[in-house]
């Protein structure tokens, strides 16, 4: 399969995991999803990432997001690694880790970049919406841990902008002012959608308080 792009349907798959076989679309149901890969079990950066993700369980839950990790090692290795993660990170891993021994999912999602490593996955992140469309793709090098606060921020932005005619500006955080999309021109509609009004910095740059979700 070629490289996935934003707006593509997230490929479905069935694969073994730390909690048994998982069919991706069925696992997500009507939830948003975060699928993220790890170069191997018992790697230090991954251990910190999975521990932190477990600690964010309530944050993901209130956004209706299901998390699914992936490593190319087998289930029995995952089980031992999860014990290590729980012990060293002071948490309980509460989401599945795919055991992608045959590289099926890694290849389907283009997670192996041969010029970086011929076998290990790069640190890929995919955000998938309830319609199973890919909404965000981030690829990190193996040496750099991901920023999961940024992943939550993007989910907040996607969920807000899906339901309102707005975009979120640079460094936006939930609750900050937003931008009215340039395609919205009708002033009567704007007044109805944004009763708190807006500030026109330029005709194309209109700032308004964040609408209620």
C-alpha cells in the first residue's frame, strides 16, 4: 500500500495483541482512535511513552478516544514489558499493544522507513476519527519521545473545528480564542454562530472566543 494521507480511510486489520486478537475498526467502534508505534519492546523511550499514555486514561476517555499501541515483538514479550512499564512508571497500562510480528500493520501504515531502520518501526502517530478517516499523521525519529500533550491538543482542535466553523491558531489551547474560517462570509450567519462577536484584524483574520463544545 502507498503512503497514507490525511482524509484517507484508516486501513482495517486484525492482529494479535496483549489483550487478544483485535480488529481495528471494530475496536474503535464510534470512538476516535490514536494508533502509535514503537521500535521494540524494552526500549527506554517507549517505556516512558506508554507509561505516560496510561496516566492520561481519563483525558482520552473524556474525549471519546481509544488508544492502541504497536510493537513488532510477540505477545509474551509485551506481557513482560507491560510489567516493567507499570513498575518503572508507577502506572497500569490500560490499553492494548499490538504484537505485529509479521509486520502486517507496520507495512499497511508505512511505519517502517528503511533508511532509518530496516526492521524497527519509526515513532508513527495516527489520529483516526469515528468515520475511520485519518485526521493526523506525525512521524518522529526513534531517538525522540513524543509529546502526548500535543496529541491531546490536536484532538481538542479537531473535535472543536469539526462542529464549528472555526480554525485554531498557533499554539492554541482548549479555551483560547479561535479564528472564524475565511469561507464564512454571511454576517447574519456569523452573528448567529458567534453571538460573542469577533475582532477583524484583517478581513481574512477574524478572532472570536471559543464556542462551547
